[in-house]
C-alpha cells in the first residue's frame, strides 16, 4: 500500500504549506478556498494532460502556488492594484492565476498557445468565478497587447522569449521573471537598458529567483 498523502483539499494544510511564501493574514479565506479548488482541477486534468511534472500535492502547493504568491506579494505588497498584467506561456496558470487570487482587481491576460492547456485555464477561471481574466491562445510573438506588468516562468526558449516579453510592457511598466539563478545574469545582459532590481531568492529553494525590471 502506498503511504498516505496529505489531502490537497485540506485548507489548514494548504495554509501551513504557504507560510514560507506569504503572510497568511494577507491571504483571504476565499483565496485559500480557491487554491483548494484549483489544486483539485489540476490533479484531475493532469491525469490526461501533462500540465505539470509535479504529482505530489504538497509539492504542487509549494512549488507552484507558493512561488507564484511570493512573486505576487513582492509585486503588489498590499494586494490592492488595478494594473494590467500579461502572463506569458501560462501553461497550468502559474504565476498568473495565483497573482490574480492575491490581487483580485488586476486585469489579467493569460497567453498560452497550446489549445488543450488553454481549455484548462478557461475551466479554472470558470470554476473560480474570476473576473477580468482572458486567455489568448496564440504565441507570444503575435500578441499586440501592452500591459503594466508582464510575467513569465519556466518557459522554453528563454533567450528568445525575453525580448518579446519586454516588448509587451507599457512605457513605465515592469517585467517579472521567475527563473533559475543561472539565468539571472543572462537576462540582465540581454536587456541592459532595463533597470533591474537585485534578484530575490524564492523561499525553500536554493536556485530559484524572482527578477524584476522596469
């Protein structure tokens, strides 16, 4: 018999797992409940669609939701923002959808070229009853929208996508990257005209970094 795994739908356990990443006092009960629903959908869809290689529910909470919410807290400390945001290569919705749960009033666009993954994203949006969120099923290079903030995480072809991502940022806007430590200097050298802040280590990770530029 396999060892018992933690029920991903247990609200208290989800909160405990998120402690290193975000102040729980700033995370509403409705947001935690939404995370519970989201995890359930992710596990269900992952059985037929490879949304994430991570199968363990606790690791899903820390690696996907924890990392995304940590970025959200750095980008929108009070959670009160009406900025427009593009999340490139959203895949299973990270970090875009957790950022939306943290800051509900942002205007979010998820860009995902894979039609099946885009269908999953729309299902999550419907299930969580999220407003001001749209999914664009197209490649980043063909997006004409410009927003206050552009995010991406663990996308393929990093060197190719980075300048495309910055091209989607409005004047005076920001770009936020969730990347490996080895990619930080590469990003800075590729876009030397950006005012990069010091990268921030993601909690519970030795090599993951949040890099913000404007």
